[in-house]
C-alpha cells in the first residue's frame, strides 16, 4: 500500500535559517522575518500545500564555538539576530484553519509555570493547533547569559527536562477538570472550585503547589515534538514525544535512527508507530531536472563555508576552526548534539570518512539533512524511496531560499505525490494532534502525560489549603527552587 508521507516546513525567526549565506540571494525573503506579513503569507502558502505544520526552531544563545568567538556568527547572521518564535503564532493562526505550529522552547532557563500558561493561551487562540518542540539546549553561550558558568552535562539536561515535563503535565492534564468552568449566572459561579486542583508538585528542581492559571484548552498538552538522537535523548523522546525530528544525512544513518526510536518506543510501552518521525531535508525542485540542478548550483554559489562551519561547530560542540580542511573529524568528545557528531564520524555509503571540507560543503544548504534535487517526479521518487527504505514517516523541510523553496515544493512535488496517493488529499478534522495522529484531540491514555490526570497513578494533587501561607512577612519571600 502506498504510504502517505507527512511534511513540516522548518523555519526560524531569523534569516537564512539552515542555509548560511543564502540571505544574499535576490529571491530570498528571510530578511522579512521581522514583518508579520512574511509569516502570514508563508502560513497561507503552507496551508495551500496541505503541510502538517510549520516548525519554528529557536536558540537562546550565539554560535560562538567556531574560532571561540561570536564574530563569524554575527557577521554571517548565523541564527543571530533571532527573535522570539511564540509571538508569531497568533497572527498565522488567524489567516489559516488547519496548519499546525510547532514552536521551540528550551527547558533550561524558563520556569515551567509561566511557560505552561503561554502554551495554553496559544492552544486556545489557535483552536488546538499548537505543538511544542522540547529542547534541552546545546549552546554554552545561552547558559552563560543566564548566569551559569556553562550548560549542565548532556544527560543531566535531559534529567532536568524530565521534571520540567512532569510539572507541565500536572498543570495541563491534572489541574482543571473538563467541566470545571460552568458559567452559572443564576448562582454566580463561573468556575466550580472543587474541579480545579492544586497540583502539589514538590521535586528536585521545581516546587509548584498550586493550580494552572488557564482553563483546559482544546488539546490541553500541546503535541510534543522532540529531537533527541543520543541514547538518553531517544529515551526521553520515547517517553514523551508524539513527533520526533531526526537530522540524518544518509539513508543508512536514518534507517538506524528510526529502528532505534521505534524500539525505544516499544520499551517505553508505546506503539512504535504512535509517533511520527520527520527527517530534516531540503528539496530543490523546478519544472525539469536540468532547471532544478541549475538552481541548486546557483544556490550553492551563495552558500558561505564559514557560516556552515559556524553552525556545524555549534551543533557538534567542536571548534572546527582548529582542524585543517582536509582533516577527518576524528573521535571528539561533545557536550552539544551527540548525534551530529556521530553522523559525521560514521563513514558515508561509499566508505569515505568526512573531512572538515566536506562538512563545510554539506552545511551550505539545509544543515545536517540531505538535499533532494530534481523535477517534481524525481524528488517524489527519492522521497518515497527514503520512506520505503528507512521507515521514516515524513520530512521536515528546510529552505534554501524562503518562501521560494516552499512554493517550489507546493507547485512541483505536492501534485505528484498527491497523484500517487502519497500525500494527504485534505486535512483531517480537529486539532493538530488529531490531524497528525488520528486518535483524538487529547493525549492517549498510554502516554506518560496522561498518568498525571486526576485519579491517574502519578497524580499528586492536594486538597485546597484552607489558609494559604502568609505573604505579609517583612522578609522577602525567595523561592527555594526557582529554576
Ligand atoms: C531537526 C532538528 C531541529 C532541532 N531544532 C532545535 C532547536 O530549534 N533548538 C534547539 O535548541 N535544539 C534543536 N535541535 C536539537 C535537539 O533539540 C537536541 O538537542 C538534539 O537533537 C539532541 O541530540 P542528542 O540527544 O543527540 O544530543 C534540533 C534537532 C533536530 C534534529
């Protein structure tokens, strides 16, 4: 049976997101990232192309690993300047009906309590079309600017994120019952206090005794996206994610990643296909193969190798400026994205080891993911082949130029895949969760988050205190656990 392939568009509130130097291309409009119209036009284009969602990346630091300085990143606009992703969503939701929005926010620096409310607000305003890409961070500069000397160790970041999610699940799933808001004008009761619970969370990193501030939104918990690819990251994803992003440059690596993820899902007691896996990829397409290859060559001529190495150094946590261009990357230790290092350390299909020069060339367009170049039919063939051979569910499409790369995909590839029965012919009804996974608007019962519901095995709700601790003490009330 022909498998329907899923697609997200991948963007960021900055210029030339994964394609350093392409901001110089005359067709690239990423410099308009500060204009709401860029985003609303993009959202309408993606909905015309029946994309599942727009996934908006984010970082809270600079790529200053390369050359141990942020100079190259600033010069090349390597994801800096970068604006906030969440603030874009309401406007795009207003001009679309179905498109989902996957917004990225880190677990390292913001307290989960206000974050829970911001996501609930967006889920209300979008009528349930919000996804959250849970990231634990990889840029040491982010940690330094938040008052830490360095980021915590790789696996410790995931341990911290575990509790972060626990607090969020308790707030989103366990605090307000569905029928808490009654708006009873006769009795003068807007909300029934017996149906709004104090979550009673008292953990290692966070203490959150009270109630969630928002009433239940269409999905309650946003669709959880995650991109862990290290052993600890995959375990975290298997317990929490409903969509998983990979960034495998070759089919062989992707097949291995997908097999590992599906196995870990089973170990976590979940259906191995309960999660959609999307591989980062870039499509460069046109009416004919020749035109597409000419376009690719032209785009590459704008690509910036210094920008590429700036990104790669940040992702790998390795200063590639310290290596010769023809040196292999070797066995480096990383405290950043372990899978990025692993991808380039393993030999490619022809058994060749990657040297720094190859990484710089590869990284000019589309980050770590592969590029598919050709006519609509040629690209469709390749995408279907990758799906068949790797068991991946879909692709997370980065752009070479925006919105041109997305428009080309909608015009040339979508019709071919649709004709072949490999593209959704229309959107499913309901929330993003139902459109993507087809099992309703709320988290399924077997998901970790559901265990924190009232009456669930991990619920910690406490009776409403009859009196709250006094706040009139003259000493300032410093929270013991703020982070
Ligand atoms: C497609 C993709 C997109 C990602 N987007 C972000 C992002 O926007 N912000 C971020 O801090 N990390 C991002 N990451 C990094 C992941 O959140 C995560 O840190 C990384 O994949 C962890 O890898 P590891 O478990 O192999 O160390 C992304 C990763 C992938 C594969």
